[in-house]
């Protein structure tokens, strides 16, 4: 066998209080260490998580609160665990889960979890692409393995060791080594970058940035899990030419954590516009956004820059968002052809006589009076209805509060007329004030370097619209706005509201 397969390895399984490293804690660790095909040792321990174990976890694992009384804390076993893992290929079934929990627990004790990682789920998929099931129970049955008790750390780790011994009987050594090397490479940092990135990248939402020579911005991306997303770029570089060029040119990686996805999306849009990275094609911003404004008197639609309209859309009926005048006209022409609307009546052909589409039977005849103008106008609005812009639903600016999954971080996004004015993030957010005066003080412009009176941004509009439509956003009035609510969807100033104005 090759060096990876025969090298020092450790099969790892952990049992936990939940599914997310940011909120769950380890309650049991099991290790089986081997090298050159020979078992070296087994080691396991229960761990007192310092919290009660959910009943569902107790039923799943059989580990109860009573069993953990007197068990060591993770801090008490961290040094020995680190020593036993050091210098070995870390192997687990769904390694992202086990490695992520141990990395988070060790980080709390001031220790790092470096080294290479391999996942037996991914290994099984590479070796048996025709099989649909790759969970541990499926592998136990497929390869005739023995596991005396599932969902306990040491027995599950032993099952992986038995799998490791069985695979060379089923597959050629070259195929095993090739598959394993590809999996390990997918979780590795490129050689020209600091290897400690593998430990430092956080399992948290946010934005990451790749920089090249002379700190040239190469790429900005958002992620629900920064660590997994960054590694996915380097894994894709094994087969994708563009990702390969990006990885080869990257000389520095940094990141900014956020409380959740909304903050990551807003920050990504801001940074892409600000840095204009070489490999980003979207979110670069545009000099203007255009919309069709349709009056109620049957007049032809008027194309207008959105900047010229109040975003409450009072006295206007705007439809569609377009990055150029030409794109707006093309879209209206396509709509007219689909719904037999008249290009002359829409102001898209010179006036006088029937339009060319009417001569072809593709216009209902508004141009010659065969179709009443108001009927044509009503059909136009009906066809454009899905594109009608949502007016800003609040009276003035609002603050949207976003809380992380662990409830340890709160970000507050200040929004006015679909414009993102800035975000109060991190430690300040954790001590979020409950009164309006304190909020106004906490969000002074000097605390928000990006809090400028930004122009309307199409990408930000779409991000905010999608977020507010999903509901559940914590929204309250910004101090500069009138304290009285516009409607029942906003509570009194200083009170957070979980409802949404989009349930229409």
C-alpha cells in the first residue's frame, strides 16, 4: 500500500449534545490508532459537557446525565487528546462533524487541531459511486463489519478500523491510495499558503477574501461556513481551470465573521463594489438602475432612473429593475410580443397607423382603436404585475437584528429606503441596547465606516427583499424616524417585532 494508507492513522468518533459545533458540546470521544496495518492502541473517555444532555441525544446514544457525573471536563482531557491525535491522519465517518467538534472544543482550551483529515463517507462514494447509501450502517452491512454498539464513540471508531482492514481485500492498492489522496487534498491548504489556515478558518458565517501579489484583490465570497467554503475552492482547483488559477495566484486569505447569512450577503455586496476583485463577476455595482413607470391614465410607460423616484413609490407605479436603458427596452419588447401588446401604444415604435405586429396578427389592435386603450393598459399592468417593485414598507429607517446560531453574537443592520447604511457588529452587538437613545449613540457614523448615504443598489434591494419576505426578521424603527408605526407590522419604538409586512 501507499504512504497515506499505511501511515500513522487515528479513527475518531465523538458523541455530542447537538449537531452544531458552535452550540453543542462533546460528551464522548473514542480513538483507535494504527500504522502499517497494525493496531497500536484504543482510547476513549466520557466527557462532562457542563450542560444537560437533550432527551433525544440520550435516547440516540444511551448516554445519560447520570453516566457523566464525575466524568472529566473536556479541558481536563484536552492535552492527552491533542497528543494522541498529533502526527496522524484524522479519519472519521462524516469527518466534518467529528473534526469540527474537536476543533471547536480544543480551541476553547487554547489548542489547535491541525494535520490532515480524511472522511470515510467520501472515500466510500469514490470507491462505490454506484451505491446510494454510504452511512456507517450501510458500510457495516456491505463489508460484513462488526460493531457491538452503534452510536457510542469507541465501537464506531472500531468499525472504521475494521473497514480500513477490509478495503484492501476489495480494491486495488493503487485505487485506494488515489482515492484517499484526493480526499485528503480536498481538505488541505495549498503549499504556498500558511498551513495554519487549516486551523484558523472559522466554522461561522461571514465573508472571506483572497488576495494575490501586492495584495491585489482576487475574490470575495460569502459563506454560511467560511471554513467549508474556502476549502471547497481549493478542492475544486483539482478539476476546474478557473479555480486552479485562483488558488495559484492567492497569496493571502482573510475573513470577516457575521452573525448570519443576511450580514454575510450585505458585506459581500459592499466589499465586491469597494474592492472590485479580479475573479468576481457579480455584485460589482452599476452606475444606475432603471424602471418602467406606468401612470393610470393609459399613457405610454416612461423609463426612469430609480434614483429619481421616492422609494415609498408615492404617486408612481414602477415595474422592473434594469441595469441599462437598453435592457429595459428589450424586456418590454419581449413582454409585448408574449402578450400581444402594441409597441406603438407602448412608445416603442413611431406613431402613426397600425404597428407592424398588428399586420402579423401579433397585436390586439390598440394602435388603431380595435382594442380600447384602457383595456390594453390593464393588460400591460397585469403582464408586468410580477415585476412590480415593493415600496419601502417603513416610515423612515429601521434596524434589523440578526443573531448567530450560538446566540453569542448579534449584528444590527441599519436600513433606509432599501439602502444598507451600516452594521453594528460583534462585541458591540452582544451588548445591544434596549432604548432608542442608546441605540442612536451606539451607531454613530464613526463606529460605522461604511455607513454612508449609499445610492440605491440593485443587489442590496434583492437581498433585503428576499430576507424580509422570509419573515422572522427582528425590526425596529431607527431613532431618526417618527416613533409611530406605519402599520401593525411594526411595534412601538424600542420594541422588537418578529412579524413581517410581506405576508400579502
